């Protein structure tokens, strides 16, 4: 009897600078196992900041290097002061820009950092399969950037620079500029797939797992971002302009979508044929003090240290769980290069 082949998928949520948390969790897992993620997952999926992490992991950058990048250079992407009074004025001005002028931030620093990290690497040079969600504003429909695999006769993304894919998946509305690539405008994949686990599963079932395909089963490891409580009091203002919605508008969309994808997969996974497993590292519970510090674009030292500390602590916890270690028992089977 032939050995069963299991297709392993890593999925990383979006969340701006909160990618520091996700990268830190993964860094502790790589530290515990002594193994690189790219050697043990056949496919890596990531949205927005999770897409940046996915792209980095796919070319052999360690999770610790990515966490260090967020920690040391996050303030270049989302500039904010460590001085509370100055930060208060900065945030007010950024919100005014967001409300009536343009996005809160330019993407010049982000592009510069991405060019340093990815250089001239293209999607066709990834060492794992990739699914990186974005949103095509010209057609008004989702777009997933992929490694050009032969199973789907998929070739169109082969020569697209990883820098462009990273900018396309992370172009958060009202935060960062829309990204133009080959005359098409792209916005953040978090609009529709902030938790990209389902994207990875559908891609696997379409081309890699099941009857007549190379793999007999699948396993998904999904890494949440830091979700902030979004519930409102019943007495809240009901007729709201963008000014009154503020940051909750995009945040509520991302968190709601991530919650539903997780809920859906947990319910449906037991009824899928071929069989599979789904394990999610959940968002950490936040204290009242955490809520006042953490935001997707807050990068002062207090916020960064908090995110890093939470990620390291949770990473140490999950790095010893059997469900996590199982992904690292054997190397991946699908080879892209």
C-alpha cells in the first residue's frame, strides 16, 4: 500500500503592524523546531501584512528576521512619535488626511523596505506555492496572486515582482495608496479575505488534493492577527458619517471576515472529502490597557514592545503543542524549484 501524502498549508491573517505579533509567533515555532517554515509547508497563504510575511517565508527569510523588520522599521512605514502629546497631534492630523485629503500614509517607505528585502525576486522564484489575496478595483472582483504551478496551467504571475504583489495585497483603503500594476488598480486583500485559509483550501482541492491528484489529504495551520474588540454600546450613534466610523470601518470588515472564515472552516472541515485538518492559532485576549495601545498603524515603542512580547509569549506556548509540531514531523512534498 502506497504512503498517504498530506498537503500542508500555512495561512497568515492581515492586520498592519500587528504582523509583528504573527511573525513573532512563527519565529518561536521555528526556534523550537529548529526548522524553516518554507521546508515544511507546501503552500503559504497571506493577506496584507500576512502576505508580506508569506512572501518572505517563501524565499527562505526566517520568521525572526521578519519580526525584526517589523520591530525595527515599522515606524518608517507608519510614522508616529513616542511622545504622547506629539503622537496625539500626529494622529489627529493623520485622521484629517484620511477623512478629506488622501490616505493616512504614503507607501514610499514601505516600497523602499520591500525592495531591500525582495530585491528583484518574482513570484516564479518562490520556494513554496503561494496564495496572496488582493482586490482588483478595475474589475471589481477578488484577485489572488499565485506561484505559477503546472497543475493549474497557471503562468500569468510568473514574472510579477514580489514587491508589487506585497504592495497590492497591503494597499489598505484610506491607510495606504492604491497600487497600480500593469494598468490595473489593486486594494488590500483584507477587503474580502483577511483570513486567507479558505483561499488556500480551495486552491488545494482544485489542483493538488483528492482523486486523481498527487495528495490524499490536507492540513491547514492558520495564524490569527491581534483582533481588537469592536462591539458597541446599544446607545451608540446610529447615523454615522465616515468621520464617526473612523478606523472601525475597515477594522470591522477585516475582523468580521476573519471570524467567518474560521467559523466556516471549523464547521465544514469534518464533511470535506478528501479528509483534512484545520488548526488555528487564535487572536490573543486583550486587556483594557492593551486595547489603548494596539492599533494596525500604531508604531511607537510602547506598541511595538507590546506586540512583540505578546507574540513571543504566545509563540512559546503554541510551539510545544502537538498539533503544531505535527506540521514539522516531515518535510513538505511539493517542490516548486
